[in-house]
C-alpha cells in the first residue's frame, strides 16, 4: 500500500515484545486498525483493514428506573453515543460509502442531526460538505457543523425549504445529495442497530415486547422495520412517537394517505418534516406489522428530557424526548389498558436516538419557551 513510518508519526503505539522483534498496534485517524511488525532488519510490514463503517456498536443498557415505571424490563439503545451524536450516522455513513466515494462533495438538508452525520462522514472521507439548515436551527448546531469542517447555509423557515435548496445545489454544483431520511440505503444502515440488539439479547432467546421510536420524516422508523425483518422479529410492535405540531405520520395515519402539514409548530425541530416519507406510511398500513402512532406535547417531551437527565445522567434533545415520554407520561400503561399492547409485556426497547441540538443553555431556552 506504500505506507511508511512517517504516515503514522502522530499515533500513540502500544509496543509488545522484545527490542528486536515486536508488534505495534495503532489506530489511524479513520479508526482503521493497523498492525506493524518490526524486526531486527528494521523493516515494517503493515496489515491494514480499513473501517467498514463509520458508526459504532452502541451500548444496550437496562434502565431500572424506567423498568419500574412500566412494569417490565426497559432496554435503552444508546444511539446518543454515536460519533455524530445520533443514529443518523448509521444510514448516512452507509449511503456515502455507496454513493460518494468519487464525489466532488456532499450536500445535506438538515435540522441538525443528519447534517452532523453527513459532515462527520464527509470529513472522514476527505470530502467537502455543505449543510443547508432552516432558520430555526440553534446556533450551537451551526457551530458544531462548522467544527466538523462543513459549510453551513441557512435557508427558509422549515426543513422542506432547506431541502429545496440542497437539491438545487446538488444539481448546479454536481454534489452528492445526502437525504436525511428518505432512501433505502439509509434504512439499511439504520437497521444495524436492531441487528446489534438481537446479538445482545439473542443468546438468551429474549426479544422485545415492543420498540419505541421517535418519528420525524420516517427514516428511523423504516430502519427499525427493516432491522426487525432482518432478525425475524416482525411480530414485535413499534410505537411511533411524535410531538403535536410535528406529526406528519400521525396526520397521514388519520387521513389514510400521505399529507403535508401546513407548518411545523413544535419546538422539536429535528422532527420537523412536513411530509412523512411514503415508505413509512405504507408500512403503517400493512396488516403484518403493528405500528402504533401516538403523540405527546412539547411539554411532555421536555419533562421526559429532564427526567432522563436526572435518572439516567444523559442529556438528549426534545425530538428524543418524544419517545422517552411514552414511558414517563404513562402512555405505555394506557396502551396496555386499551388492549393495544399486551398486559404482560416483554422487554421494552427504547431507541435513544440522541441529538446534537441540545446543551444546558438550549435546555434552559426550551424550559423558558414551554413553561411560560
């Protein structure tokens, strides 16, 4: 491959063996493992396996406090621990590896998380990234995107406006368009989180009694559906959570067709797609799948964020709070009382989707907006 010792001069090696014959293990900037075998002839032989993906296998944690609330074991899939801060890196990393290896650069429209994933992946691939965000995007997200080396453009009030500009840039500047939620490659990438859960729970023969997800445009939902199919868990119900005012899936389910919201009025801006992707809606209508569409208020999502921070010591954004609120607000119990979930429920799997548009200052701003 033409590597020399100079290529890894910044690495911190671990040396095993004698002075005359030893092995050095390092990690390059892209986290690819590299093994150097050094012998008395002062020569290096390199075995390098490039990283197959950009995401990490995230922890699956049991929450005793949440388990006590719902009367069954609650597992948290901690996607907030991904390098970009959310699950989005799974699908976007996979898509970019398939479509952008020879690209002039990537462009992504985002309320924050897809943009963070695209910027991170582009930086690792050595590609320029342009992220188009709506004006509602917090300044902390602007800065975090710039810290990843991305060019940030603010266009329009909602994500749909930003997306129109991203599509224009993709065409006029010959950039690779990275959709935030509506593409099969994204869903394939997101499905890996369920594969990981199955690997963790599988040896004991346990499978979830239900899966809790937040829904914006529907990319995570489609990925979870794909993942459940991949591991043979299609009988596991999915509880799809949205906030009032960012409820494009719930509106579509009620109307029996895909609809476009007039506006996004929820403060959970990362759920702010006015139209759910067609695939997510079609899946919600299939008899072989059980997808329960439910809503919580912004106030309930915020309370869930605060409770999660207190009990689990993890800060997530309001969009993630939508799914957490299903536990904290008593919605799971209500669904059981209504017969929509079994009274004796197996383990509840909560996808902690994470989010980059939150810090303590932003949390304080949300509390001021929603509690006044």
